[in-house]
């Protein structure tokens, strides 16, 4: 005979369904969270169809600091997703832990504070890459050159929906 508490536990496991447990995925090489955002260190990087130099180049990425999302790891290679959903493999030494944000809005204000009624410091266009200083639930503090300010998380790609960092 099974105990009542074990039976309740067993029912919970059976009916919980996939994805209900708070489970953190980590990379098999780095033990860092998967997925996670990083940026491209190099001015030129080959996005390949597989994890190795022998695989064909899918795209040649020509922009240092562009954010990418790591979705898998194989030895010295990282499978990444770009802001437009394109995926491929990059050689890990071409990546940096520096956090950057890709502006997805056609024109977004960079504000003096993380509040919608704050003073506008500048406007940034779609495609601009900003260096992220920190992100809060609704706003990220970022800079481009000498200009810094706060931008709505809804206007950028490069930060997880609930991620907060300083």
C-alpha cells in the first residue's frame, strides 16, 4: 500500500505536463544558461550550417557588437539565433559576453530616465546596436557612443522577457 502523500506526489508528476517544472537548461560545454544573449566580438564572422569549419557558410556577418542568442553548444561552436530568427553556428572565440541590444522599433526614444514621461535624449532607428548597461522589468539603460539613456524593452531585441541585469 502506498502512502497518501506519495500518491499525491505521483498524481502531481503524472498531470503536471511538460514545461511546468522550473528547470534551468545549461550548455553542455560552458554550464551557462541556455538560451542566453551575447554579442559578436569580431568585425566579420561566418555563420555556418553546422558546428565546425568544414560546414558551409550560410551568412557572413559583418557587424561587431551585434547581439545573438546562444541556443546550443558543441565544443568550440555555439548555435545562435539572430534578431530575424535566422540560425547557424559561430566559432565561440568570435563571441563576447558584452551585452548589446538591437533596436527593432522603426524609431524609438532614448529617454533620460526609465519612465515614459522622461525627457527624450535622442531617437534611435531600427537596426542601431546599443551597448546595454542594465535592464529592469520595462526599461533598459543603454548607450551609443556618447549618448546614453533608457529604452523600452519592447523596442529592442537582446534581452530575455523576464531578465534583469545590472
